[in-house]
């Protein structure tokens, strides 16, 4: 994907703040950050059925209560960031497919 195609994609996604940020970088402005993040990480669950020793969840060192994200929580988050982020990662500490609402 060329730089022009990437810029057009950002315009289609209404990410004018990031386009202006990149333009400012080209002009030599430093220390300016885009208003919204480009990517969002959503954790559908912090539960896992594996016991990987290097993972805080698998090794039992995660210092949070285990839980599954409700579909309503997920929808509220997505509604807040739609047209503002380029991508969403649906994992962090846990196996997302253990959440029965994941595919919904």
C-alpha cells in the first residue's frame, strides 16, 4: 500500500487528526500527537484454558479478577471509537474464544 493510499484510507475513516499529524511531521513539527489512538486493544476475557509459564494469566500471576466482557460493554466501546481507530485487536491476557459472546 502506497503512502497516498494510506492517506486516502485515513480520510475515508475520518482520521483527519492523524493526517494532519503526519503532515506536521513532514513540516518538521515535533512532539505533536494525534488526538485519538490508531489501534485499540479490547480484552474479551482474561481467562485462559492453557498454563503458559511466561503468561501472567496462564501462570496465575494476573492480579485481576477473572471475568468475561459482556456484549453490551464491547458494543459501548466500539460505538465510542468507530471512525476513530484504524484497527482493533481482540485479545490481550486470555483466550478470546472462551467468551461465548466473542463471535457475536
